[in-house]
C-alpha cells in the first residue's frame, strides 16, 4: 500500500508523517529546530555556510524519484522527516513476539531498550558532521566538496529522523535525549560522542573516503538490522535512511578508487614498478599504495569496534524482544528464534585466534560483523581490479579481526594484520608499518591543497567517470561565494 509519498512543505519541517495534524510533536520539533541550526552553524562545514551547493533534497519516499537537485545554502537545507511507506499487516519477524502485529506504539516493557537503540544510532549522525567539518577547505575538487556536503546534510537529516522518534514516542525523556544529541561533541573530553570511531579525527580526504567506505558501512549494517524492527516507525525510518546511505558508501568507494587509480597512473607514467618504492612514488605527488593500505587497516579496525562485543546479552535481549534483527532477517531461512542454534565466534584461546561455537542469540554482534566484513570486502576487490588493470603488483587486503582492536575478544591482545598474536612491545615496534604514522599523516596533509576551479582535480586523485545528476565535467557543484 502506498500512502502519502509526497513531502508536506507547508510546515517548517518537510515530512510525510502528517506533522501538521500532530500539533504536540510539531511544537516539540519546532522548539528543537533553533538549537539544531545553532549546532549546524557551529559544528557544520566550516567556511562554506554561505556557499550555494548543488544538493539533492529528499522530497518523497517514492523509489522512482525521491530526490530533487538544486542549489541551496546549507543552513537553509530542508531537513525532513521521511518514513518508508507503511506495509499493511506487517508482522514482527523474529524473537519471542514473532508473528504478532508490528508495534505502532512503543511496547512498555521495552521502552528503555528501544530508546537506547535510537539514541545510539542518533548520536553517530551529528558526530560524523563534526568530524568532517574542516575538510571543505582542502577539497580536491568542487565535485568532491559537493559530495562531502551532501553526506553532511544527510547525516543531519538522519539526526532529525531519530529525534522525531524520540519526540513522538518517548515524551519528556525523549525530549531530553534529543537535546543531549546536540550537546555531545566528537572528540570532546567532557561530553564525547557515544562510540569510539566517532571521536576520532578525520584529518584528510583519504580518511574521509575511508570513513565513508568503512564506517558509514557500519551505519548501513545497523540500519539494516533496525529496519527489521518490530517497532514499525523505527523500521520505516531506517528503510528510508538506507536509500541515502548508499550514496555515502559510493563516495567512499569511488574516492579511494580514484586515489588508487591516480597513484597507479602516475607510477606508470614515471616508469616506477615497485609499489614499495615509497619515496619515489611520493615525489610524484600521489599517495603510495602501502600508505593507502595502512589507512584501510585503521578505518576497518575502528569500524569493527562499532559492532560491540562478539558475545553480548544486550544483543540477545534486543533480538528476543523483536527490536533489532539480523542483516536481511526476512531473507534468512530458519526459525527466527535461534533458541537452540549456535554460531562460530572468534576468540583468543591458548595464544591463538580460534573459532568457538556460541549460542547464536548471544553471538548476534559477531554475525552482523561477519556480514559487514563480507560486504566491505567487495569494494576492496574492486580497488584491486584498478591496481591489476594498471599492471601494478600490489593487493589491498582487510586485516584480521584481531588486529588493532579496542572492543571485544581482542581488546587485551595485540595481533599482526594476518592475525598472529604478538607482544605489546612487538606491536609498538611495528605499529608504523601497519597503521598511518605521524610522517604518513604529514605527507598526506602536504597534498591536501584545495582545487576550486570547476572541472579541475588535485593531482593525487583521478576525476570521476560521471558527474552527479549527469552534470558535465566542468559543472560548478559549489558556488563558493554564494
Ligand atoms: Fe547516517
Ligand atoms: Fe552515512
């Protein structure tokens, strides 16, 4: 059934949730809005709030045409509240309420758990905007700058989406949580964001691309599992967010791919065959492949931490309750209860990384992380195709899950990227071979000169194959001076 696909623009907040008939929630959101704009002005893209940016705005949830493109100043972007269309007679698909009608209101017994899931998801959305706020100034092209800002405004919209759920369904404590989402700050000592990877810096554009490839993909997996939720408004919100999230990962995958491509081209032109001849490659003004590997090691390992402990009773409880499912739960052929099932979990036993069967219910984080890893490996394969095609002898690999971990079974040990456990001293001695060193960071920073001529690209990155919204190569994606 299709209902209310178009966005209602007659209130301040574009929406397809009938806000104008819901005075209480509309008032609450209108009260929250100025604080959000203050946050955006303080913590959003630095130096470009007056620029005209060619952005897509979600205007509908119709899969055939949900967005329109046009120039807009970011503080005037229409952040809307859009839920995927309601499915008639939707049933809870898993856990102890499997087969019961999906909830349209918060089930009282799960109120706390549900609120926490929404707040944790909500907290990641503004965090990445904060992490990326300095990058506009060093954009390698107007095309890339526009993509950065697109990701930023959509993360802002995702915050709106979560705040709507809090305001509509959680009363006074929902309002409090909504305010707190604007008070925490990425990397802040007193009020940090809730999850580790969202308190790290995003110092340069290669980090940005790695972040959107690896960390936004964690977001995708979390949204996928919340899209299965028995709490129908959460499910519908997440389903629509996923359509936007796809672009964020596209920006990451193609950004890293174009960086790799430019490096390989420059090596070829200069007749350099050894990818490990780092000094010579860097002298060409491109990022050497071993350094790109180190960045991948860093962002992949930080993103793995976002899945939490491999064995978790919280995950089991959320599943039993019907609040958070597995990746593509509705396509899995089993009983969707998992009471007797097991799942192999990686662990340290006698100084080695081994797989041990655990109850499938408590192993749900591990399972989602596995699904994430195989999803992440696909794009890495495409990066390697670019390297192969250029005839360079190098392969990007994802490190073992035991490598460089802060959360879960491997948080107390150190491991090589191949997964061999080593001492802390050995790790410290080799760290700079596996993870970006200070010198690597300084080299990359030295390449981050802005390129603001339409159609021109910084020397370290190849142009994209096609423009956004089919625009020609010299399209002015950002009119910097408004
Ligand atoms: Fe998001
Ligand atoms: Fe995202």
